[in-house]
C-alpha cells in the first residue's frame, strides 16, 4: 500500500494545541510500547476527502484502554470513558480522542451487542460497515502514513460509492 505521511501531517495541522499534544502522546506511547497505531474509519475518509473531521479515531493493535490510561497519566488528559468493547475516550480542553483496541465482533442475533475479541488491524477493518469506513492510516514510526485499504474504500470514495461490506451491515 502507498505511503501518505502527508495525511498524518494534515491531521496534525488541523488540531488544537491540546489535540497536538494528545495525538503526539498517543503516538509516542504506542511506539514505546511496541504497539502499532492507526487512524481509522471516518477520520481517514475525511482526510482523503479534504474535509474537517469531527472526531479522531485511533485503532491500536493491543490494549487501547491501558494505552489511554498511560497517556492520561503522562499528559494530565482526562480519561472520559472506557467500555467493555476495548475503547476509551481521552479529553484535553475541548479536544477528545477515541482509542479502540483492534477487534473482531460476533453477534448472537441482529441488533444485539457484539461479543468482542482482540484482532489485527486487518481483521478490525473487515468487520466494519462500509468500504469507505474500512480504511486505516498507520501513525506509528514503523510505517507512518502507510494506507491500508483491504476493501477498495479509496476507489469507492473517488467514484462516490457507498458499499456495504457484508449483508448484516445494517442489522449489526
């Protein structure tokens, strides 16, 4: 996949000072813990479309909740929320950042809450609803700017298409 470090820089240039500090701390802590971290979903879609993003979502191959706790301790950011699904929200000033453990999900029935198990970024992207939300951008130094697009979401963005990834996308 191509490198798009300029997309990482583009996001950083749009952040508030609190956002820059928190985003940098997440990247740094992930790297020092040998975890791969990725911008994912709507954040990447909006960067590719050159639109302002309403939120910043980072997927961690590893324990995102522990990483959020570590970053909160280092930066003084507030750990606003954690969930049983391996997600956490950090807040600093008016800026918030969502971290999620890369995961796979199974559903006992349509509309039920998922059973979540840790996964890789590839598995995480394939569980998503639409191809245009199944794009990730690596932000850690092992391969900053590496764009992952296993379902053809970038092509769909260019074509103005919204395609579901699986028959249960709307039910789940």
